[in-house]
C-alpha cells in the first residue's frame, strides 16, 4: 500500500484550482489541453506524487494521463514515496518529469 501525502496544502496553488473538476477527467485530444495547464503549474510534481501515492486511476494529474501513470507504477512497482523519487531521483523518468518533459516509458 502506498503512503499517501498527508499535507495537501499544495492544492490551493494548483493551476487548476479554479477549474471545473470535470475538465480534468477527459479523454483523447482534450488531454493535451489539460496537460498544457499542468506543465505550467507550480505544484505539478506534488500533484503527480499525490496521484501516484493514492492510486488515482482517472484523469490527468501532474501532467500524466491514467495510462502514463499506470506505466510509471508498473516500472516502479515497489515505490513507497513518489514525491522523493520525483524530486530527487536520478533516473531518466524522474529527470524528465522535473524538467517538464513527458518521459518515454518503454517496456523492459
């Protein structure tokens, strides 16, 4: 079981905090628009870590779709602290995410 972040005060600083929540749970091409908002968000990493820690299965969180988050969780099945991995990890996935790039997830 993942250890969810208990302090979610970051959410008030989210670029989407004044957005209708339904706008974040879209499919297909509409996800690109949501991503644009995410990648300009000052708390994108906190949002993504929270979604991964809590196992969010729908919507765009921290700039990643549900499919991308599932791939990330498959790649690191035993991760217990996503915030630490995303902010301090030296692997290419963490580095890409910190630098505002969508990581390439290949099957290994």
